């Protein structure tokens, strides 16, 4: 079909299709820009303590050591880079993906993650930057990256949580040992499954629930393409990311004068991150939960609840909201009908 005036031999049907595609793209771009802005406005605007948090922030900015804050901000792009490195090399095995485009995909994933439990929307945001024929491969790479990050978080959370409970919550050595003995086998089993994913997929495929789902099983088999070296590479970048955003949190605590000590600070942070993960809330709706957990942990060190909330709020802004807002602009350049395979690229 060619577009043109029907009187001159053109096809009005083709014109209608092109108009519909433009409309779909326009609606998509309007949605990805306006929806995050609206929900963010609702989430922040509903906080009665926002004036106090802002007041504390400005006070600390003029009286505290500003290098704590600047160091937390400097780590932001390193956090993004680590996430890009977890995903991009495996997509590049199938199609060229520049660093800039991969970064745009990662940031777009943050935009989708704002509204989905445990940030599963990241998957959808990223695959929009990959050609339709390779989107399942990009999806598989993201699955592996998420599992690797989750394992690092569990390892740090269990270790830090048990230590924190013993030091601050009055757990006896026997209680700590019981929790460790109960959790360690599950953690080791999870690590075994991760590093032997090629052996696990055939076992999963034999489950009665999946025997008739040939399409799903074929997609699961994409995970078998990851070697142990690949999985170790993903685990390394996951651990580096965990260290980066834990350090950001610690630096913000220092900036807001929540003195914890290094060891107790990082064990408390590990505990908070672990507890946040087991609460399946969208990132945009999780600020209340994050604040409550932060107060629960950090009041062992300080009665400054507004400072505790301010540290949590700033971390939420720089690690979730800032990349999500940038990601909306990346999404505004996506041709959604092409990306979903409804027209030739």
C-alpha cells in the first residue's frame, strides 16, 4: 500500500492505518510522560511531613558537611552504569546496542518500575529499546540480572539482619544461630540453582503445570545460554550495585547527622533493604513503608525522626524518581508500534 489521495489512486485504508499508528504512538508518549508526573505529584503532595523534611534538608545543606551529600550524588551514575553492565553485554550478543541506548533502556525501566510490585515493570521498559525478534533474549538477560541482584540482596540482608538483631534487638547467640541455620540452606539452594540454571530449566520444564506450555518452555530455555562465567559476571555487577546504593544510604545518614558507625550502619541498611524486598509494593507507593522501616531501624541510634525520613526520602528521589523522570524522556523517543512489531523498522 502507498499513501495518497484516493482520487489519484492512493489508498485511504493505508492512510487510516498510518493515522492509527501515529495516534497510538502519541497516546503512549503522553501516558509515559504524564502518568509518572501525576502519580509523583500525588505521592509527594500527600505527605504532611514534607515541609519538615525540606526544612531539615536546607538546614543540613548549610550546616552539615556537604561532601556527604555530593558523594551520594556522584555515585548515582555509577549505579546506573553497573546496571547497564549487567544487561547490555548479553543483548549485544544478538544485536548492536550502544551504551547510550542501553542507558536509555535502563532508565526507561525505572519509569515502568514505579507502578509495579517489586519493580517487575523494568522488564517491559527495557525491551522497548530492542528489536522485536530479540526482545525475549533481552527479557531473559533481565531475568538473570534480577535473580543475581536478588541473591546479593538476600545474602547481605540475612547476614546484616542477623548481626543487627544481635547487637540492637537483643537476640541471643542461640537465636541468631537458629535463624542462620534456617535461612542458610535456602540461600545456598538458591545460589546453586542460579549458578546451575542450565540444569534447572529442564527440571522445571517437566513440571505438570508447564508440560502443555510449549511456548513458555521455549522461552525459559533461553536461560540455558548463560554460562557459569556469565552468571558470575552478573553476580559481580549486582554486588557492586549493592555496595554503591548501600554506600549512598550511609552517606545520606551521615549528612542528616544519624550517627550509626560503619559496621552497624551497613548492617542496618542491609536489614532495611531485605525487609523492603519482601513487601511487594510498587516503588512509587513504597515511600511510606520505606519511611516506617527506616524509623524502626535508625531510632536505635537517633531520635531525629525527621532526619531519618529525610535521608530515606533523598535516597528515594535520587535512585528511583530521578532516573524514572529521565527515563520518561527516553520513552518519548520510542516508536511503540515499531517496537512491538506492528510495522517494519
